[in-house]
């Protein structure tokens, strides 16, 4: 996820239009805290759809295995492993 800035509910209310426009770009996300309640996150619909698709894929063991096999066949490595090789 991109940068997350935290606002109280009162602050968010004062800046709601600006926060919505900014979140819609997909470049910023906002945590909104209401005293005594769980926080909420304001993100773009595209960002939410991306997370939901990722959760859907990762919840299917067959899809996860297919990705693993494909990465191995193509010789792909993780970013972490690449950094180790470069060090």
C-alpha cells in the first residue's frame, strides 16, 4: 500500500473532499480514527479491487501452486533474493 496519513474524524470531515480526490488517484490512503471505535481506511476503489483479487488468488491453493511453478520454470527470483545476489 502507498503512504497512509492518519486523521481524526473531525479533521477528515473538514478535508473530506480533498481526501477523497487524493485517495482516488491511488497515490495516497488515509486512516480515519474515531475515538473509541476501530479505525477506517480511505483508499481508491482500484486499490481495494487489487487487494481483493490478491486475497482471492492467495486463498486458492491451486492458484498459489501454479504461480510457484511458473516462477520456478521462468527462473524468477524474489526481490529479497535478488538483493542477496547483488550484495
